[in-house]
C-alpha cells in the first residue's frame, strides 16, 4: 500500500503518509482496528507495504489541501531515446519538489515512436513555466495540453493504458538511482 501515489506525490507524499487508522479483517475472520495508538506495529507494517496481513476494509486519512496544479501531457517525437532520457534526467536532478514527471517511451504502433511526458506541478502556471518550458524543449513536440487546472479536475483525467483496438498495452516501470552511458 505504501507505493500508492497520485499525480502530486512528490510534493504531498505517498498515500501511506496520510493514513491515520484502518480496519483490517485478518485470515481468522477477526476484525482489527489499527492505528499509531492501537496495534502500532501492525499499523506500521501495513503502511510499509506489507500486503499479507489481511484485507483492509476501511481506512481513515488526513486530507491534504488540493492546490491548483499545472498539469498535462507533452508528446514528443522519439528521435533519440538515449539523449532524451539523459536530458530528462538532468532536468529532474535538483528540480523543484513540486514537480512530478513521468516519462513513457512508446514504440511505433500505428505511427512513429513517441515519448509521452506527464507533468504535474503543484502550483500555478507562472511558477511552473520555467520548468515546463525546459521539459517541452526536450524534443519535437507533437502535442502539448499542459495547463493550469484545479487538482480535482486532474483526478478525473483518464489514466493512459488504452491502446488501439485489438492492442493490449503492457507497461512496466523502474526507478533508477543513476543514469549512465550504458
């Protein structure tokens, strides 16, 4: 559960950081109320990603203020993946913590190879502009719908994953501690 995050997670934190208590049904059928003051070891174990303790049937969390965000997707022609990855990586290092980006490299399917760059900046467009402009400049832009929006609108945006009819996209991701020449 600790890995669940939203479009604004670099700024606001992962889901588990805001859970204050939960109800858990364990394999014996017993229902437990757990939290920092009630069975704290189990509470922290579940928050830490342990998924084999039972079924969470309710959770309480501390809501976070939902700021206006600068959000959208920039689609770039994928001309040189290695150069694009290196430039994107360099922009991420030391970037404002309010910026979250997700870079997806798409092989040619019904058109050329593309790079989709999801952008979410926790703040208004004028604050995001230098970072967004630098990201947009990474390549040949095929489309760009980045704009200032209420965060509630962002939560309603359909997640990518549907491909052309008859194609079932399979995605995977990884976190890299560093990006080298290999």
